[in-house]
C-alpha cells in the first residue's frame, strides 16, 4: 500500500468530519433530490469555511465550493452561518483581524452580516461569488447552541424561495445534529 492511501485511510477512520458527513448525507441527498441544485456541508477552520461535502447535478448553477476547498467567512453563506453561531469572544477575534483584500467590506459590514445571520437563524448572500446565484446556509448546532457545521444550498436567483428553503434546511440541520449526538 502506498503511503498516500494509508494516510487517507488513517485520517478518515479518526475524522470527526466523517461522522458529520455520514449523519448529513441522507438529508443532503433529500434536499438535492427536491431542488436539483447544489447542497453543501462546511465546518469552520480558522477564518474560513472548509467544505467537507458537496452534492451537485448536471444543470445546477455554478458553485465555487469544492470538497476539501475553503472560502473566506465573509463571502460564503456557510462561513457566515458558522461564525454567527460561535461565542462572542471568537467572533470578536475574527472581526479584530478582518481585512477584505478587495476593500469591498469593512469590519462593520461583516459585524452587521453576522448579527443579521444570528438573529434570522440563517445566512444569505445574493450574487457575491457568482452574480446569478444565491447562497443560503443554516448552522448545525451542538447542545451549547454553537455551530459545528453549516448546511447550505446555492440556487439561481430566479428560483429563490427563501420562505420554502430555510425551514427545509433548518429541519435537516436539526436531524444532522441529532445524528451527531447519537454517534
């Protein structure tokens, strides 16, 4: 066996991401079956959303999130859903170091996005990464009400049905959390 495969095998056996992925897959598959669009699962890693799973189909909209890929918190609905549901000290650390390399967002803009996401219980970003898409994500919460993951979708702007999507994502996120608690 080559060292690369052995390392992959060892990492996957001990990975909390594997348990998360296993708990999430049935819910993600159901959501994708209904929407025929992208569904993703991310965790917080430093100041980025790390995508541990993504389901997509031919004909679905562009989605820059890739499995094992990363996106900055402030340009990803997954990242916002994750950070908005962390403790205030961690949020403040993030905001203290925040700098948008493109100069489009100030720290106060991100603070407002996090507050809105926390208040609403979901994050939404319209056309940030790709102009024709809308990203919506909800947190998967642990017993302390901290986000251990986020579950999100990327849909075309014209198909945006926030009132229908958010409850479906929130129900799935609660199911994933229950599955993680059992495991």
